[in-house]
C-alpha cells in the first residue's frame, strides 16, 4: 500500500477525488471503518455531506406543566450528581444517602423554577417541543489521489483506475482498426462529393 502522511487540517478536503457516494451517513461511516480495519491510512479520507439541510421534527406542544416537568427531570439529575459529589468528599458521618436525597429534592425544586422561568421568557413565541438534526441528500467519501487505488481495492470498487504509475491506458487494437475504417469511409464520401474533371457531377446514389 502506498505510504501517505497525515493531511493538513486546513486543507480543503472537498477537492479530493470522490471514492464513493452513499445515501446514508451510516454507510459512509461503515466504508471508512472498513478501510481502517484493513490498515488503510484513514487520515487521507473525509466524509462530506452534500446539500445539507436542517430538519426540525415537532414532538409536541409546550405548556406550563410540560415546562415544569422538564425542569424537574433536569434539576433532579443535577441534584443527585451534586449530592454524590458532596457525599464522596465530605467528612461527615451522616452517610451518603441523606446527601443524595437532599440533592435530589433541592435540584428538582430548582429545576421546576428554572423551567417555568425559561418558558415565561419565551412569551409564547415557541409553544412547542422539537428536535433538530442535519440531513444531507448524499454523503461522499473523498480520498487523496495517491492512495485512491488502494482504497478502491479494499472496498471492492475496482482498483485499476487511476493507474498507479500515472500513465494513460493505451487504446486497444480493435479501437484503432475501427477508427481507421471510419476515417476511410469519410474520405470516400468526400471524394465522391467532389466535381469530376470533365465537369460532370457524380451520379446520385440510391
């Protein structure tokens, strides 16, 4: 396999040749993972999303109750973590569970208040819950030209192109003969269309 060093992080990777295109990001990721498993220098590859757009899926309506419930869950988890942290590094002999319980209660109360205040600041401009994600029409796997043939061999895409020595493929004998026959036919047609030396014109062909 051709050696290749790491590419510059400031290089425009979209200018590299396209190794393969996939409809799903998971398939593009799987292709790069396959290259990595076979010892390919994956620092010479890049996954580029084409025609990227933002898709926002609306999950439901936001209300005061939902805002309070969402804040409660977030605050409770935060309070539990604070209780565990304090309990592990505290020198008191009261035990860990009371500190975790207090953290849960205070965290839940703080979360409810924070959730209601945050919802109040929206002033009804966003009364819904949604989830956003980036979606592309396709995902191109780009690869450096110097190792493109090796990548195609690993993925089973055909490693014969581009030639590794940089020379063009010579035309076959049949292609040369066909081109010669075509040129000969064109020459005959031009010769038949020219006026005869005696001033006549060539007879019309059926």
